[in-house]
C-alpha cells in the first residue's frame, strides 16, 4: 500500500515536471535563466516516469545481480552475529578481569591493566562498527523496496529540488543491498594473504604444553640421550626430542613445547635400536602433572619408561629380553678398571640372547652362568658418531646367576646432533612464538575491525560514484536556447 501510494505520487509529479518543461518552452519570454529549465524538466519528467513504470523491473534486476554475485544474507548474519557475540564476550571478560584486579589488595599491575584498557577500547570500537553494519543490514534488507520507491519520488519533484537526495538514496539502497551480504566473501578474499598455514592451524588445534619428561629404565635409572619421537593418530611427526645428560627431556623452552590436546604415540630410539615406550600412547593434557617447582621454565612434568631397558649405568645398557625372566634388579659392580654385571635369570628355552649394549670404550672379558663360561659374541652398531657393541650370549641353563665381566672405562656416548624437531618451531614453520602471537593478533584485529571498516568505506565510495552517475550533482544545461 505504501509503495503504491508513493509510486502514484511519483508518477503524478513526473507528469507535472514534464508539462512544466513544456510550458516553459512555450512561454514567449526570452529569459535565459527560465528557459534553460525547459529541457531539464522534460528530461527529468521522462526519466522519473520511466523509473516509476519500470519499478518492478529495477527490483528484479537488483535481485538478479544479487544472485549472480553469490550474495547470501544467511552467511552475512552468521558472520556478523558470530563477530558481535565474540567481541561482546571478550569485552565482558576484560571488564570482569579489571574489576577483579581492583579488588586484589597489595597488587598493582599498572602495565597489565593499561594493556587491558587499550584492548578493551579497541574491542569496543570494533563492536560499534559491527553493530553499525548489522543495523544497516536490517534497514536495507527490510526497507529496500520502500527506499527505492522514495528515491523515485524524490527524483520526480520538479526543478531538481530533491534530485540529489533521490539519487543518493537509490545508490545507497542498490549498493548496500547487493554489497553487504558479500562482506564475508570480501573478508575471506582479503584474509588470503594472512591465511594461517596448515601447520599453524594444527598447532592452534593441538595446543601446547611445556613439560619436563623423565626417561627411565625398569630399574628407575634416568637414561641420557634417548631420542623420543611424538606422532599423532595419522602418523604425522609432531616433535622429536633428545634427553639430556641428566636423563630429562626439557620441552619447556619457547621454541619446543609438546602437543596438549590430541592423543599422541611415543616411540624411542637409543643406541641404534627402537624401543617401546610405556605408556606408548598418551593424552598429554591428562597425563602430565603440574610441576611442584619450576625448573628450566617447566610447568608440567611426567616420566616415561623404556621396558626394553632393564638398567642403565654409565653408558652400559642391560637389555630386558622378553624371553628371559629376571629375578630382581641387575647388580653392577665396578673395581680395578673392571665391571661385573650380575643377573639372576630364568630361561624359557635355550638359545642365543641379547644381553648388553656397551659403549666402544668397554670390552667383554668373560660371560658365565653359574660360574660356567658360555659362548658369546659382539656385534658392532654405528649410531650417529658412536660405535655401540651389542653383546649376545648362548645360554643353555634354565636358571642361574649370569655374570658378564667387562674391562675398560665406562663413559657416556656422544649425544646425536641436529636430530631434534621442536614442536612449536616446526608447526609454526620456524616462527618464534612471539611472532605467531603477533600474527594471530593481526589476523584477529583484521577480522574484527580492519576488514569490516574497509568494506564499509569501499561501499560508501561506490555509493558516492553511483549517486553521481544517477544525477547527484549540480544541475547543468543540456540544451542551450
């Protein structure tokens, strides 16, 4: 009803404008200041009448362009609604934090509170922009046809009194009705150069912890220079660390870290052999415990065991063979440049068994079981810059005291070099953690403020240009008489 009334009034005014132009043409007064309006009024009358008669066609063309460009109000509502809610939650969180800080006695965190006030101001401004965009979308979406009808009415008023208003309103309606739903597409397009890499997405999804991990044998000895690899469920290598000389893996440095949320699989390598880890699969956020005291910036700690290693002593590895039952913990005695390794064993069957792993500085003098010498042989294993000796023994007794006599100076092997794959550094593609945080802050700022504001400015510039084309400019003579 409203639109019909407005269009009828617009058509009547367009007819009036046209006849006023004809009348001025017919007046026998050679006054240029009046005569110049005749062609303008005739042209404006015809244009206003055409706009009135083709009103439905204009709406159809606008909707056709809207569909061709892929505009979607539902996506727009979801995007702007999510941004608005997220900004509101952040502002409330900061406001509550500031309120709580003022209630804590004897603590003055001026720098931190100043930073929070700055962030709150930025978020408030971003919330104002998003609210303005949502308000504009509601106005344009539900009153577009009425505004187009009003713009035609303004066009029809004689002597171009409201022509600028009509052209501006028509341009505003067309541009914002088609352009606002395209804002998510614009933001996605603009975000391509700042798109988060796949590895960084994985880093954000998996989270990060900074633990200290103790690597132990069955006897509880800490084992140095163990290579621990961490894999996700898909078999992707997330990190690889080396235990230090004290038997701890310090993943607590800023470029290291450990995945927090996913279930990960652990695998160890030592002296050129792969060892099962117990537990072999963990969810770090549940497995790691909070540290009682901070060591090397450690906030969480845990321990893992290598069931394949019965005992560690100065580079000597007593292997735990599943075919042998060990009655108690091995005893290692060192005297006069000799070392005796004593094992109380029960054999499931006779055969050749893997007994020890030794550094190259030690040699085997004798292997006995129940004081009877048995056959043995040594196999060399190259492990990075070290030569490791694997000791095998042929055992034919079902039960007894196994004694391995060694000679030489026990010492730790040289740690492998350049084998670590730090979790944070790898998934952030070599970026420092502060650089990642800066990039995340920029992306957040761009999505929340820069892109929406830039898009509104762009639509405003297009509106101004279209309005100028539609006639929102100073009247000028078309024909001179």
